[in-house]
C-alpha cells in the first residue's frame, strides 16, 4: 500500500491526490493510466489518423478507460478496419495496377487517394461529434463492439 508523498497517510494506487491533505501524488503513480485525461472524442479522432491511427486504435481498445464506451470502441474498430482496407489497396490493388500502363495515373493510386479521402472524411465527422458508419467497415465495427 503506497503512502502520500506529502503527509505520509495511506493512499490507494490510483489516487492522484491525497485524501487527507489534498496534495498531488507522485508522477510515477499518476502515470499509471496515461489515457485518463484523453477525451472520448479525441480518442476517436486518433483512430482515424492516416497511416498511424491503427496504433491509437489498439491502445484505445486495450485500455480499461474506454472498455464501456461503445462509441469510442466503434471508432477504434472502424479505424482499424479502414487501415486494413488501405493495406489491401496498397499491397494488392496498387501492385496490380502496374499491369495497366497509364500515362498519368494508375488505378491503384486512385484507390489509395480515395482511402486517404475517407480518412479525412472520418476525421471531420468525428471532430464534429457525428457518428458515421462506413458501408462495410462500419457493419464490421458494430459487430466487433457488440461481441467484445
């Protein structure tokens, strides 16, 4: 059991402030839940950052703080599925477009640009507080949220 760094009274592991004197506890204990100051909207937004949002989505899905928040979990799952869709486009469709020698653009480049547009669209929707479900990916995300 830890003790207050100011008055020495007993404190719990998750206490940010002492119950007796009100002093802020050490940064080592306060850092236990790094997501405590993250708002649900910000957590949802981070899941849609192009190319790296999958990392934030996994952190949000693994955190205890957002375990009961269906909206944040929906956006985290949808962001993950959107990244997987981009990987499929980038690794499968884009290389196949080399077979078609276009002068100015390839079909794979067009699909990749569309995927980036979807990421930006979702960032705008979530930043305005709107819950938008993408046609196939949203259904998969909703199913994943209900199963977890």
